[in-house]
């Protein structure tokens, strides 16, 4: 899809159509991305919700980044839309002043929904204040005058009925939206973000769908850590990126998936789909939740390419700038809980994949090496797999391949 950032003027008839939400599902992609005028004189512009991706139909207006009366520049973010996968900015179509907001925080919006009106000629904090003050002043006097007289007459007659209607709380207790427990002090209730809802649903669906089983192993990190220590300076000098541990685990996973293709496959109805490519999803924890951006064609990449790809995706994830395409797909997932200090865990499969590798913290432990007890940096590995498709034999062989390659990275060079 092409992002048309130009300005397309809209006449009196078409401008009315663009304000109706039921018009946009039938609109062309050009109108979904166009910036329509809010008035015929070309002074006001409408900031609309942009296209959010092929699989995303709506989102929640999470928060406004500006206030009515604030000065904004062209393409400056006005509000943020929270979807099931990513957070999307609603940008100002032109430089000007925000006259008013059409939508409210918490509203469910679709592509093309008008969020705000931006005026080019208005002065900051003037055009919004005057109309908002005049309108209620003109309407409020008659409303108050009409309300006062009936209230004064009906007060004595309506004293008892409200008391008889006091038992109304009983139906509200049965409402599923009401809390089951009475509120307590020092507690606060907030709506669950859409991303967290999506994560919860996907993880529960994973448990309900897959026959998940986890196998464990441990890996001696001595040789890999020495390799990184010996070549880290030269690696940065040549490639401009630090040499981390994740790139080796990605390459080890690629080797394991090539040796055990069934781990890279997936069940689709009564069929098995084998993939002749490897797209590795790397789990990244953010303040809003866990996201899994994908490193495409990891089987064709070297260590430097993988490190650059991971750093780029991690930076975007932290900034909330990941696109839906960067998280779609993936044939295998690696989750590194060790960065948070996890010693051992059982990761949950990321649908529709069939397996996930869990890395953990590196801890000095006593191990037996050539008959001697030595302190070595050890890491527990966990592989959770779909037992409907992958037998224990294939799963153990796959994890053993990870262990062999990480403990002796020279195997990758010699392909043995």
C-alpha cells in the first residue's frame, strides 16, 4: 500500500461523506490515507486515523499528545491509537492550531475516523476557548430556568419514591461488569490495554490448542564467552555493532531447525506445512507488554547482520515504533528471560509456531570437566514444543544441537 501524504481538497458534498464512519469501509485506499479539508475555504484540516495494517480493523484512542489550542507542525503526532499489536500515531495534516477534538480518549476508532480539527489561521489558545465558552452560556440560562420550577414543585412529591427504589443495587450485583469484591483502600482500577488483552488471549489460546511439553538441557558458555571477549573490539570496528550472545543462539537455532525440519513446521488443519526458510521471532519485553519482532531469512544472515537486525528491532520496540509487518509471521521464537535474572522457566509457544526456545541467566556452577570439578558459566535451556507434531526424539535432538553449537561455535564454521 502506498502512503499518500499529499493534500486532496474535498468539496461540500464529499466532505460530509468523509465524516461518516460507514463511508470509510467502502472507500478507496487513497481516501483512507488522504488529508481532507474540514471547510471549503481551505483553512481547516481533519486529522484522521491512518491505515493500521491488513489484519487490524480498529483500535482504541489511548491518549492525546496535544491539547486544543496547542500549536502543531505538519506530521506532528496529535494522538496515539493502541491496537492489538502496535501503537500508531495520528499526525497533524498541516501546521496550525488544534481547534477541537472530535473523538475522545477510550473511543474505538477505525481507519479514516476524524480525531481532530486543525486550523491554519487560528491563533494558539484562542479559537478553541471562545466558541466553547459562548455556546454553553447561551443555552444554559433557559435550561436552568426550566429545571428550577419543576424541581421546586416536585421535590415534596418525590421524596418517598427514591427511598422505595433503593433495592435497585440487586440487579447491578449480577452484572458481569461489576467487581466481584467490594473496593478496598489503596486500590485502583484501570482498563486493560488492548495489547495486554491480545497477549492474554493468544497465550490462553496457545494453552488450549497445543499439546505443550518442555524439555531442558544446560550449556557451558565458556567457549562462546571467550570468543566474544577475544573478538569484540575487532567486531565493533568492522561492523559497527557489538557482538552479543543472541546472534550465536539464532545461528544455533537455524542449524537445529535445518537438522530437524519438523520443529520449523506447523499444523494447518489436517496438513503439515514445512518451511524451507527460517524467520526467527525474538521476544522483547517493553513497558506495554511483550512483543515478538521477526528477523527475516535468518538462515541467510551472518553474525553481524543478525546483531544489527536485533538492535534495530529492539530499539523500535522500546520506542513503540514497530510496524505490524515487522511482527507478522515467524517460524520459531527465542525468548531470553535471563536478561531479567530468570534461572529456569517453561516458555509458552507463540502461535501459530510449533516451538519456542527459552534462554536463561548465566550462573557460575560447579561442573565435572575431564574428571575435575570446575566452576563454569552455565545456562539452562528450555524448549517447549507442540507434542502433536514434534516427538520427544526430535525435540531432544534439536536442543542437543543448540547445546553443541553454543559450546563449540567452530561447528558453525565447519558445518558439523
